[in-house]
């Protein structure tokens, strides 16, 4: 078995846990809406803001889309090296736990002010902090298939 075979194997196993652009919250307006209008939960490591996604379903199956993540790291957190480290920890924890989180969420995560973090701490608190914020959300309203009511 060559070194290339092992690398290909690692790549294949990572594919199921990838973090594509469709899994990210990228628009500034979305960040603002989620932070101002959604639910909130925090612990000693991270702060989570979230809301139900505006899109009704993913594809033809009619099921809710997997959660999407946005990361914001304030400059007060530290220099660029420290901020990028936090981003990697948060993205990786989300990527690993994404399939266990409720579908149809848009999530913004940032480190708690003055938090001393590690990947283990972020991974340990991500799921339970998100679930705590979800309990504060109003129930998801069913979205119609886009048909407008008849006004005749």
C-alpha cells in the first residue's frame, strides 16, 4: 500500500463531514438579522445566536436543510493568529456535530469575551449551547409551498 492510497482513504472519509459554502452563513444582513432577531445562549466558552432558516426545504425531498454556521470573532479576542484559531475550532466543532443539530437552523457562534478556549472546550459546549438556544426559539411555523392564497 502506497502513501497515496492512505491519503485517498482519508479524503474519502472526510467527504461525509465536509463544510461546503452552502453550510455557511455568509451575508452580512443575515448575520445582523440572526443576532438581532433570533434566540441566544451562552456558556463560559462560546455565545450562540440562532434562528429558523427562511428557506422552506432542501431539494425535492421536502425536509429541512441542515444547519448553517456563521462565525464572528471580535478583534478584542486577540491578534489574527488567535482569531483564526478560534474560527478553525468553531468550524471544526460544527462540522463534526452538524448532523446531530436540529435541521433548519442558521447559527452564529462567537467566543465569549475573555474566554480561554481550546478545540476540546468548543467541541464539548457547541451542541449543548445550540440546543439551549433552540429551546428559547418559538416553534417553527410550517411554510407553504409558495402558493399564494386566492383573493377572489
